[in-house]
C-alpha cells in the first residue's frame, strides 16, 4: 500500500472483517438469539450480504433512506428490515415507506401515543403492512418510553391499525468504561418488564430486541430474542479503549501521510487525515481523537478538518515526513458516512473497492 | 417550510448569506487587504461565484480535490486558487496538481525542507508553474514552521525550482473565548518576522496571508496583504458563542423534527438530526453540541448519529412532537461535508437547491 493509494483513504481488511462477522454470528447463535446487525455502521451492500450469509435473520437500519438502499432488489435485496427509530412520518416519507414495503418486510419503532397516531394517519390502509416495535428506555435516556408506558402505546397502535410485534431498546449507556455489565442488566430488566405488561394486557410479544456492540456478548439470552450490534464488524478506538476489542481485530483504518513533524520538545507529527475523514467524536472516556494501530502509545491529541496532530510519549522514534501510518478512528460509524468508497485489502494488498451505498441517507 | 421538506435538511438563507459576503468584502477592503475566502466551509460553486463577484481576488482550498472542483471551467472556473496546506505529493497527486494548473493559477503551502524537496522531485520541470507560500506557526501549533525556519525552506525551494511568493499562517488559537485579539497579534508578529527574514536573505515577499473568521476584522492591515476567512459566510454556534456573530446573521441551519419528548422533570426533546448531519465538533468553550436559533436558552446536550437531545431550562414550553425546529450546528464546515445538497431559502420559502460540489474531496 505504498504510493499507489492517495491519502487519506479508508481501508477495510477483509480477512479481519470476515472473522468479526463469523465470531459475532457464532456467539449470538450459541446464546440462542437471532442476530439483526445494524448497517448504520458500514452502509455497504457487500458487507450486508456477508452478514446475511453468516446467518443474520434480517438487518437493522436507522432511516427510511437506508431501508430503501438495502431493500433494493438490484443491490443487497434484504427481505427483512427493522428501522430502529421512532419515525415521525410526513406525507412524502410515508409514501416512501410504503414503496419500500413492496420490496421487503419492514418494521419500525414507535415510542409515543402521538407517534403511533401520526403513523396510522399517514399510512392509512397501508398501516397493516407493518409491524411496529415499541422503543423502551433502558437507561440511555434518549428516545424510548419507560416500560410502564408500553400498554398505552400498544392500545393506540391497535386503534391506528398497526400491529405491535414487540419491544426494543438500545442500551447506549454501555458506552462507558466498566458499564457494559450493568447496561446489559438494565436492558434485560426493561425488556422483561415491558413484555410482561404487554402480555398481561393481551398483546403477545414476539420480539424482544436489544444489543449494542459492548453488551452483545453479555446480553441475557432469556430476556431477549434478538440482538442489533453494529460496530463489531470493524471495531474502532472506542471499542479498543472500552476493552471490547483487541487491535488485532480492528478491520478498518484510515491510511494517512505524515505531512509535518516536530522533533523538538513537543515530539508531534501531523497527518493529512482530519475530522472530515475521521469524524470528531470524542467521548469523555477516550484518550484522544483516535489511535495509531502500529504505535499504541501515540495519541491523536488535536483534530482539525484536514490535520490530525499526534503526540508521542518518551523517546519513541517519530515516523518521518512522507511516511504513512494507519489511524484507528474513535467512532467508525461516522467515518463511513464521510466517504463514498472504501479500499478493500487482503494480506496488505488492495484487492477491491466497495461503494458506501447508503452514505448520507439521513432521512 | 412545512411538510414539503424532509428532515433533517440543511437550509441556507440566501439573503443573510449575501449580507455576510458583502460585509466581509467591505470590511477587508476598507482595511486595505485582499480577500481570498476559504471554500472548505461551503464547498459550493454558487457561493464561490458570489464571493468572486463581491471582489475576492481568488479562493483558498484545502486539498487538490477541492482545487479541481473550483478550477473546473464548467463549474466555478475560478482562475486563482491557493491550496493552504503543506502538500506531500505522490506521483498521482503531482499529476493531478499539474493538470489543475492548466485551468487556474495554483499556489500551495510548504512547511519543511523535506516537503519542498518532495514537491520539486515530483513536479520536475512543472515546478516552475507554481508559487509556494511558506506556512508559519503563529501559535496554533499544528503545521507550519517557526518564523526562524523560513529562510532554510526558501533556499531549498529555490534549489527545487519552486518560486516562493510569501508566507501564510492560520491563527487557529483564535478559537477560544477572548483569544481573538492576542491571536491576531501573534499572526501579525509571526508574518512580519518571517517576511523580514526572507527579505534579508534576498527573497522578496509578495504575499503575507492570514486570517480566520474570529480574527478577520482584527487583523493588522499593515502586517498582512490578504485574509482567508471561511466560516463568515454562514456563521455557526461556535462563532455565536465566541461573540463573533449574532443569531440574526447565521445563514445556515438544520431543519429537524421533534421525534420524542419528555415533559417530566427532565424537560427534554429529541430531534431527528444527529452527528451524521450536524457534525460532532464540541470545543471546550462550547455550551453543547449546537443551539436552536428560535430557543436561545435551549442546549443540545447529547448527540448520537441520528438523535440530538435538547434540554430546556426552567419552565419554557417545549415544542410538541412532530413540530420542526432549526438547529445551529457548532462547526458549519463539517456539516457541508456531510450532505450532497442544501436547500436555499428566501423569505422562509425554498427557492433553489445547491449541490455541495466538493463534498468529500479529502485528497
């Protein structure tokens, strides 16, 4: 990967990718759960096909636009998609949702009586084509209803002609050092309670969906029926720093060139990869804006749009100007939303290019 | 802007945009400086044309890819472009740079002897087509050389067949509350010193280029010859919180729908615009991940890929589910790198759509 590839370039190591896809599929199956990976991480048709081939029962998407891309019969042609988001439909988005449902079985999220009424009104007779899952807040405190609120929403869904198939949650509070176990516990507890209340009110619960990459292997196989992890396909610096992946299992890096270097007391280099390719996510627990896979002690301490400033501790030898290094971005899902294609590597050689088919599909 | 537009959508108010472009052009001209706006902020051909029409002497870009877009005779056809970046050329990027120089006068940045030698070797006889500006570090401590180092670089440039036309700096340490004045002072001091050293070594200095949006109106008209602000065309929450723009002068907002709402003790709403459209930049001085233009007391306190959590103080009335609000992103340059097009509004009505022609042009 010398001078042939321009920098910055996003590179996916396909052998590591395949290994990650197989490992999660095996682990989830061993736990008796269905796997419905979230494609917001990769947005790539070729990777979706690999996930389905490894036994995924369907895929998760975040938007109607992503559903359109992955249902497309000339692309991934996935026949079962869950939009894990409490949609607020307009006339035009409802029409797009109905059109997508001609190509795949589509379910979506709801988290309020108002949202259910809106969906019923916008979809009209077409409402009966869809199953909805009620989003439960298990502790992340973003969208989702308290478990006590599910029966009221289920009743409104029934009035609106929508079929409630179950409940889902995103235990996003797992993204903190040492928090995965308690988040997995909260996830199970919330889904159990919501399911019990629905069952008691006469609504059979077919799906109890949870999961994030940090909690995926900790999720309670009794409380859940399916998992929706996304990041596991690639891994990233967040998962590395949370102890949820090893550097050897990180499948995606950003190749960058050293364009500036200070070997004085500051001991820093500057790379030609900035926030416009790495993303700017920096959670409180992160040690920087990203890591270098071949220099585990270095830290990306500053990030501009086209510059990453990397500091080296002690007396480590700095890479020279013009050399290339591989950056592990903090949050890989935002990286794939920044580039139109990724280079595919096998044994260190570029063997293919994949299009990021759903890049920018925010609505 | 009711139900006709999907959310999230980036909307540019063209009257405010035109006002901002004229105000900066007038102020810079009054200060006796040339204006060379940085297009990394907007990446839009229509806006580049407005800047040139308002008297810009040329444009600034960050990458060869951006230069290709703005030099394109079938697009903006700008005839004078400065790549404000210390390029490290490969065989292929050198060939692209030479091709772009067939369509426009192109200058670029250097900040090291090694970089100059690399450029000379890669460009060969074509080196004489280009002027280079030496990047000086005026206190931002990213790329750029200490002013004392410019003569050595100029000598290497002469050996490499590259013509040194002057010096440039980015006083990026102006991005901090109350730091604009001292950053403008540092900018002037560094450029003055570098220019004096070059002149003493026999290198005439034609260009002394500086400027950032926070310092643009403070820059020393004696020390500088040109300014390269970018963000001023739109403004953003960073400029608002730095006291460098008023909400009434912010030309770009992201229209979003309220998809979830908690009217309990938490008093928060959740919007369908997340980091995949707003960007995730959050400098230390920022009060959140963005602001709502019509609710100046509200703060975006949490950001996921497709969710913004907005908290409201006191007993303010929360917008209802399904209603729409306008978000001011923290750092507007990253927003334009996330979307393929923007809606253009005049008097509250959508009147046009502009393509973000250089989106994703990272190399």
